[in-house]
């Protein structure tokens, strides 16, 4: 299984268009899409599904049933609200067929504009995707408490005293960590005020050659020639391209990506093949 190190995070999984996409960042206890479910993903507690194309959610029955069989609490699965009922229906039927009863699972429908707190200090902002079926993108932020500016010059003792007296001395700030675009023809830069500051951007790049420009447009995917004008707006330290069409060999992908992207982008662009 491919591994990609991005600072303190390791991306694990696979992503190949129409085959399967599943990417785990264990350090954040989350998985983006679950087209298949490797056994070592079972213990990860948060799963964010971008849309209901089979190669992005087909691993869910394995994830749910393996946790159920192991006596683990259900994981937290987030899916676009548009397919929520149909998905529950499918899972209930599979679980009845498999176990004669319901596995018990936890699925939360999400839609653009929602903010979902998870773990102790993370929040997932749901952004609008632009794909051939209803889809969402995710922006994961860390929530931190920061001392209000008016209290910055106080001593430790004075701050403790204020806190004890019930004064709210901190503001909440959010640090944009990871944006996962899922399958999409693009992303609106103002989908969230922190989007372009994310530390890691995971961006689909399904098509790379000029003969597939029309196909990318028709199937609502990004084409490599759209990336320079998109990426220039992102301050991200790491940009990971995923979801390449299986028409292309890894050698061709590498060659075309680094030929078509400006040299200034090369150091931060990584391929998830
Ligand atoms: Zn896909
Ligand atoms: Zn898709």
C-alpha cells in the first residue's frame, strides 16, 4: 500500500480513478473515502465520504462489519446527505444477509456549510463539490484556544486570577490542516475563508493528456492543465495529487505533471499513485 510522508502526517491507501480511493491519515484518526477497506483501517474512527461513486464508498460494509464483529464502538462515518437514506437501506440489507440482524453503525449526513466537530480538537468544514453526482469536499481544521490580545501583557498569576473569576480570557482560533477535494471539476476558492491556507491539499487530477480535456469536462473531473491556475492560490506546504486515470502509467503521470506544472510548484507537489 502506498505511503506518502507529508511532514508529521503519513498518507496511506490507494487512489486510482474508477478502481478505488481510500486515504488514511492515522495521526488525525481519519480516512478520506473508502473505496476498499484494508484491515489496518478498521481501528480508525472517522471516515469522510465525498460522494456515492462505488470506488469511493464500497469499503464501508467491511469497515462497519469488522468493527461490529470485534466488539468495537461504531466508527463515525460522514456522507453527503443526498444519498444517506439509500446508503442506510443498502447497509441494512447487507447486514441482514450477512448476520441476520443489524450491525449497528453511526452515519451522519452532511451538506455544504456544515461544520462537524470531531475528536477533541478538530472540525470538518463541509464544502460544495462539483461532480457528476452530488459531492462534497472537506476542510479539516484544528481548534485552538488563544489568549485574547488585551490580556497578553498580564503575568501568569494575573491570568489565573482572571480565569478563576470567570472571565473568558481566550478566543477560539482555527488552523487549517488538510483539504480533501474528492472527485470534482474544481473548488470555489471562497468555499471557506481558511481553505487556501490549508497545510496539505489533496487534489484530484484524473486526466493529464490533451486528448482527454473533453472527457474531463464531461465527467466533471479536474484536468492537469487546470491545476496551475488553481494551485497558485493555495499557500499549502504539501500538495498531493490523486485519482489519476488508470489509462496512464506512473511514468507518464510523473513526466506530464512535472512538465506541465511550473517549476515553482515542483517542490511541494507529490503524487499519490
Ligand atoms: Zn472517483
Ligand atoms: Zn466520482
